[in-house]
């Protein structure tokens, strides 16, 4: 894979991180002994009850000999872990470009009601691919970009591709692939290969960023026709500002009408900066003060939720979002399972009409969760939004899809 191809793939994957840092990550899910290896999934929830079916930790990287490795060198790292006492560190040399970790199950496993995820970290950005392969060699491919120099954390992998004959009830192999640009090496850490539950029916969340007036003039009338709510992530300094950056923005009265129509009015910082470019104090002020603005004006429910401007973040940003919010939304792919990381819940942005249809089709077929966001609704973006609403209505009227808000995600669909 040449460097240009790699960068295109990495950009398309979106820089979304999924997992829990701090004390949440340190809690083992493999029984009473955090160092005990697990060949099969653990069904233990943190509260002691059981996840349904195959959900839970499937491999804690305590016994690295279970993995067949090609193209790299896999060793234990006792200094980084999410479950158990160590993670697996794979080093991909410059000459190889790709490394693969494969694990074969003794008997086929029924993974039709779960979605895979894994904890990962890297020295520089990578896009791990996670394949589930059935008895006949057909596969479903999930992926998620991992930014460099972040804590080891869980990732909610979304769906990239599905073979037409793939049988999720007879999965024989899990395969992890890491690609690198030409002439570059990578070090990647993996831990806690897990399977998160899927909803009984697909769920979709409709979102908007940046306080554009078209949330009110275009989206609201269309969504009201079907009774669907949405989320608007607002920049408090833009509200009541008239034209900002050449675009007309929402007013406080608009926001109150959206809230009264069932929308969630949520936080997107004060001024929409690239947060990693700021000091810790500046990042905190952007996040904290915009949340306070929402709370002071009666939007306290929505103030619990956050979307990262430009989808950009560093370790400090993630820590602050976790401190001030119940859920933060970043980039990702569609049709994931229950969210394993409340700091970086996945979503896809400004899709065209074809991508909307594909994302919703997979969400319904796999009973996954997908969040879709738009910015200013005009031209092709407005057409894609209208296609999305019509497609949602088609599935929803058959009982195959439900529209949710962040509070529903927080209440019902966290792993």
C-alpha cells in the first residue's frame, strides 16, 4: 500500500477512539482473577450480571500464543493493559507494510447478536481492520482509525464491508490487520478483544453541527412531518450572532423551539477551535463555558453531550470531555454495537445519498447503531438528508429501525 492510498484510507476511517480510560479501563471482565487467561468470552458485566449470548471479553491477551502472527513481532507489555495484567504489543517493521494477528476458534461461534471491538494504542496513526471469517471463508470487515500517542482504550468498530455469503452464526476466525505507509514502521498495542451486544432492532441518531440556521428552516419541518427528533451541537458564541463565517446561525429562540419539538441541544464548544492546538486551560474553558451557557438557558439535558469540533482531539481533550459530559461524539463507521467508550462514540458525517442508504441498510440488517450528522443543509447535503429521512421512515414503518437521542444511548446502549 503506497503512502497516498494509506492516507486516503486513514482519512476515510475518521479519527475516532472508542474505549474507557482511567478506572473504567482497569476493571477486569474475565472473572475474579484479572490475570487469568480467557479463551472464550466472559459474560460478566461490571455490575456482576451477565451479557447476553457471546457478548463480553473474548481474549485478554494474557496468552499470546493463541494468536498466529505474520508480518510483525508480538510481545507482551506489562506496563499497558485494559483487562488483565498485560497487552499485546505488535511491532511492524518498515519493510513489511502490514501485520496480521489471527485466532481460530476450536468450534464455530454464533456472533450474530454482537459486534466486535478491541482496545488499541499506537505511536502513530493506524487503521486496524478486524475481520470475522466464517466456516466457508466469507467475512465481515470492521475498522476504526487509531490516533497516535493516546491512552490504550477500547474502540467501537463499525462495518466497512460484508461478503454476501457471510454467516455470522458460524464464525471460525478473528483476524486483525494493521497497514502502514511505505517505508514507515508502527508499534501498536492491543488488548480486550470483546463483543458488544447489538440492539434488538437497529437504532439511528440524527445530528447537526455548527449552529446553522438550516437546522430550523430545513431539517425541523421535514423531521416534524415524521415525528423524528434530532440533536443540534451548538457553538455558544455563534448563537444570536447572525452571520458567522458567511453562514446564518441559529438564535436562542430557534433553539428553544427545537427543544420544544423534542430535539436535544448539545455542546460543540464556544468558538469551534481545533482543540488539540490549545493549552489545557484553553480547552477546558471552551468546553466548560459552552456547557454552562447551555445550562443557564434551560438546555441542561442536552448540555450533558458533546461533539468534537473538526473531529479532532488529543489525550487532554478526551479527559476533559469525560469530566464534563456523559457522552462525546467523534468519527467512526456505521452499524456498531453498544458503545464501549462514552468519550468517543462513533458517528459518520455529511454522507452522500448512496452512503446514507448503505449505512442504514447495514444498520437494519445487523441490528446496529448508527449516528449520522450534517452541517449546513443545502444542495447535495440537503438531498442526502431528505434521502436519509425517507429511508429511515421506510425501515421505521416496518418496525426495523428506531430513531434515538443521546439520552437513549446513555440509558440503554452502553457496554
